[in-house]
C-alpha cells in the first residue's frame, strides 16, 4: 500500500509520544494502533506494524535502563527468554483461543492492576523481599504474559510490572526496567512471526520505529529521574485508559453483559 509522506510524518510524531509513555508505564499502543488504523491499514497489518514500532521502543528503553545499571541480567534474562518463546507460541495459537473470554477478562484485570497501584502502601524505588525466586518466575508468570502478548497484547506491560513488583519484590524503577526487557522479548517473538507472514508495512513501521526509539530514550530518563512519583500515577492512568478503550468497543462481551443486565 502507498501512504503519503505527511501521514508517515504524523505517525512518526505519534510514535515519539507513545514511545515515551510506554517506556514509563506501558500502554503506548493505545495511541499507535488507532493511529495506524486511521491511516488506512487493515487490522492485521496495523497490529503487525505496531509490533515493529513497539519492538523499537521497548528495545530502546531496555538499552537506556541497562546503561544505568538497572537490569539484573541473571534474573531478568531467563524471564525475557521465556516471554519471547511464549509470545511466538501465542501468535501461532491466535485462532485456537476463545477471543471473547480475553475481551471480557482483560479490562477487569487492568482495573484490578490500577486499584493495586493506586492503593498499595509500599510503592518506592527500593527493592523488597521476593515472594518467589527468579527461576520460578521465568517458568510461570513470564511465559504466561508472553503468551498473552502474542495472542492479544493490551496490558502486557502492566501484567509484567505487577509480577516484578509483587512476586520478585522489585522497586518500581527496576521493575520498569525488567518489564521493558520482557516486553522487548515478547515483541520480537511475535514480530518475527508477522515478518514471516509478510504483513508488516515496512515504510510506516520503520518511520514509527525511529520515533518510538527516540521517545523511549526520553521516557526512560524521566522514569529514572522521577521514580515512583511518576511511574505510579501513570500506571494507574494507563491501566484505566486501556480498560476503557477495550470496553468502548460495542462488541465487547463484558460490555454487552452489563448492558443486558441493566436492560
């Protein structure tokens, strides 16, 4: 497909802002995916192209956090590897899983995450005692979220984040750093499959990837500088925004169930 330079320039700008937000609290796809659909891409190409810019943004943020020594590779590496492998499996199983169940459950999970981060007493940049070890985390939650990211995607960063904070006891800045590494791995896994299927619109994706890379550098710097003061409220806002975005679809089964309940 042919997209004019002005549209590509606009998508680049959207990706810069989305990359910054995504590096701090996730949810950048809330901006980029609708922008791609408005630009005229079909849903499959939009999702695949969005994975390209998402990969660039999460990789950029990972590099920025790693340079500041915020990633403990021995515990973050296995989790990221498991997430990447599981995301490929998830992308392969898209047609086999009950999508209505995901459509109904994910908004509820996101609202739960927002409530947790809004009300949790301990929310700082300091690490706490872990509830499980890194090995068990890499065998359980990391591949589960990676699989979900390959199947569906919205909120994957929030799900990684709450796992790193509640199960591994990481402070919010380090948890954000580890989340970006796992995000990058699961994005790369599903992007590889979309590339093989030939559904990525490369001129648009590469322009947005450049924007996301730049934006993620700025966002990661803000996250490190402001820590929990910035990450905590933004996580709450992003999780609620994603839940509302999913529920805004008239075909969402949860919305239909509530509408039917109230006549």
